[in-house]
């Protein structure tokens, strides 16, 4: 398994979060359905947010680019530290795990409670 560490934006609790990821191969074809669950750690049973192509949490930009969006109400419930997520194609039978895992830092903002 190849592991790549890339710097990206942290989730700022209470604010909407967006991140675009790019793959080397056509991973997100036209019409694909995707689902991701956000958890505090892989072993947790509690799902903090469910992101899908249907609810706007996952948006196919191209065959190789996916935009991940976590709305402000969902980030407001996150604890400082980090969260994890991965992505599954749900339009295939059986569902197909896309073989990548993200760990995203979560920080507390200075400006909050607006």
C-alpha cells in the first residue's frame, strides 16, 4: 500500500469545509454515486457526518477530481484533534471502496459564536 501525506486545510469547527482531492486515474466517472462517513477515528462506531453525492457532501468535478464538503452544522459538533474518512462507490454491485483514507485535523477557531 502506498501512503502519501499531503498538507491541506484543517477543518475549522463551526465553519463549512471544502477540500478537492485528485487521483492519478479516472476514479470518479460521470454518474457515479459516492458515500463517505466521517468519524473521530477508524475504530469509532459513531458517524459524525455522512457525505454523499446525493446530499452535496461529495461532488464529482471530473473523472479525477472530487470535492468534499462538510457543512458548518456538522463541523460545529467536531472535537479538536482530527477526523477520518474514506470514500465508497455505491453505484456498483457490490459497493467498491476507493482505497484511500483521509485524516483531517480539526481546530477551534478564535472567532466563533457569531
